[in-house]
C-alpha cells in the first residue's frame, strides 16, 4: 500500500479579501465553441488564517442548548455541538466508531481483522507546514455575469488540472481544504455557480423606480421589481446555465480538459456537463451527488406540463410569489436554521464548521440572494436526467469515481450504490463516519482517494487504484481503516470499496445477516 508524502511550498505573503455586502436581508446541451477573447480577471491572494468577522457557529448557535447561567463561551458551544444527537463516538487511538452494533456486525473484529492504512494529514499551518496559497479571482463570462472562483497550484504547470463544483447554498470556500492540500501537487480551481456564493449579481436585475429615503432603498431586496434589465431578461439559475458556465470556464480560463469533482448539486452538474462535453473532461468524481435537480418540468421534455406552470425562475419574480419567497427566505436564512442544516449534514459534530457557517450567512445578506434562491428553486429541470447523463458518460468512456459519506441524511447510501450499479466499472468508496460533505468532514481521506485515482488514470492503470494492491482484483466488498493525524491526535475512518460484481442484493443480505447476529448476541 502506497503511503504518500508531500513537500510544502514556502509561505507567501497574502492579503485578506473581504466581500462587502449590503446588509439585509444555454438551453441546449451542445455548446458552441467560443471565440476566444480578452477576459477581465481580477485575482487576489487570500489568507484564510486571518479568519472572518461577524458570526461564529461555535460561539452562539447552540447556546440555547447550553447552561446559560454559567455563561456560554466558544469552547462550551463547540462541546455542545459535539454532543447534540451525535451517533459518533470518539475513541482514543482507534478514532471514530459509527452506528454501534450494526456496523460491528457487518465487520466483526472477532472473525476478520480490518487492515489499517496510514495516510497523510492536511498541512498544519499553525505548526509551520504550508498549504498551497489560494488566489481569489473574478472572471467576466458575459456583461454583468461575473463568476467568482479560487485557484491554487498554478505553478505546477505540468500537473493535471482539477476543477471543483460546489453544492447548493455554498461556494468555492467549501473546498478550501482541497485547494490548500491538492494545490501542492495539481493545478486546482473551485468556482461559485451563478446565483450562489460570490457569483451573485453586482446590481439589481429588476430595479424599482420608487421614491423613498435612502434607508428604504438600502433595504430593498433585488429582483423584486416589475421589469427586468436587458441582461437579466432571460436569466434563470438552472442546471443548463451552470453547465454552460462550467463549459466556458474550462474553455476560456483553464483552456484544457480537466478532472471535475462535484459535491451534492455540484455532482449533478459535473455529470451533466461531462455528458454534454466529454471532450473537455478527463474524469468525474462524485461526492454524494444529488441524483435529481429541478422542481419545474423541462419545456423540451414536458412542453404541456411546462405551459401549465406560470413561472420558470426568470426575472422579474411574479407578484404572486414574492410574499411567499420573502416569508420562506426569512426562515431559511435565519442563523439558527443554517446551523441546524449543518448539524444534519455533518456526521461528526466535532467538525469545525465556523468558516462554512460564516460564509453561508454572509451570502444570505446579499440583496440579490433571496431572488436568486427563488430562481434556483423554480428553474426548470435539465435536458438530461441524472441517469441519462451517467449513461452518456459511460457510452463516451468518461472515467467516473464515486466517493460517498455513509451517514448522509439526504443522499442516502442507496443512491450511491445505484450509481455503482449503473456504472459497475467505477470505483466506489464509502466512508464512515462521514455525512453529506465528506470533502470538508474528512478531507484527509477524500484528498488521498482523489490523488490515487488521478494517478491511476494518468499512469493508464500502471499505478493501482487507492487502497487496492497491484495484484488485488476486487469483485465484491473489502474494507480498510484509514488512519491520519489531525490537530496532533490520531483519527480513523472506515472505507468500504465496492467491486464490479457487487449488487444491492449483496448489501441487503449483509444487512439481514448483521441483524440476525445482533439478535443472537442479545439472546445469548
């Protein structure tokens, strides 16, 4: 088993980029090759160690669950988050154990010793180790369409390029741990989808002509006017728009085929984009990819049904939905609601999500955020379903890798196993404990697997897939315990690798057997 080691580049001087927010509050799969032009790109180095001002999830979000009479400081709040309804038990050397007896029954230690593999941790900057410096940039795709992205490792000129696509409600900041770590070996980019993160519009797409004092004008939500500006007249934040955005970003910024990695919504867009543009893709990695997106029917696939619905996410928002959107937005953009969502999607509640929480909250304060959310929710489905996009990728020989957190409350393991069933040749790694965002919860493991998978493809198979020895031909399921050091303590997670002959019936049979063993143990 290969144990990786890395050299760290020297520290560099960076400046802190702050996004000043106002406080409150192509329709076809085939893209025409763009005519290359000069693009306006603004890049600034970012220093994430300097932190963010404003809110902190660990300082108050769960304070109502703590002893207020004694006072709730930051460390107490973190401990409260750590203990809230968590199924994750922290051990000493063995790290984490998830799920109790059920998982112990699936992998009984009495009968089978699980091999342990030591993998590298993340760069520990506070102990002098340097991660790759991250640069924050803006790319003008079209007039008024400014796309924010972050990049690292651009000095690695001969290394493969990797592009990360974010999930719903987050942005490139969610891949900070990949940019810093993988940026030491590869050229890495992470983008914000239009309508999310820092790719929200710089001006109101539907300006209102209303007399009032400056305070009232400042509190207006953008997008709630009666007439759209010309640049926003056909704007809808749909998967078709995002796959076009990714396509042109690769053509005009990266300028060569890439490895695409997507989490949740980003995974859906990654498969959709690869199905439509296989010539621009070297491989696709899905991190708990959502298998469906879009709540309105596609006008091409379901024209009659699409005509029935009054709105498809374009600007301006219809007067009939504005009050409803304002009410819903007030609820979901509340700090407690955001904290509750993060509590759901992270299996290990000891994970530090302060930065993620703060950046999501900052985005909700942008005046265009509410209308953008409404557009995303009502935008039509794509021209291809997730299953159809996977089939196209398979037909075009696009390599696919599956990395899923087992304890995801939204994209349950069965969804990842269905993808594996449809694309049996794709390596499938199931990590436990890990939730909906394994790249942020267990980045050490995800980065290790990504490195190994890319090496396997770049070497045309001469380097074995990660966690599989050269002579080993996995057909069913094997397990490995991956150990790494984080904050000077050892951690461990279990990774199951599903082979080409694995089926859902195998999984069901294993589950039934584990239940029988549990009953036998209890009766004895």
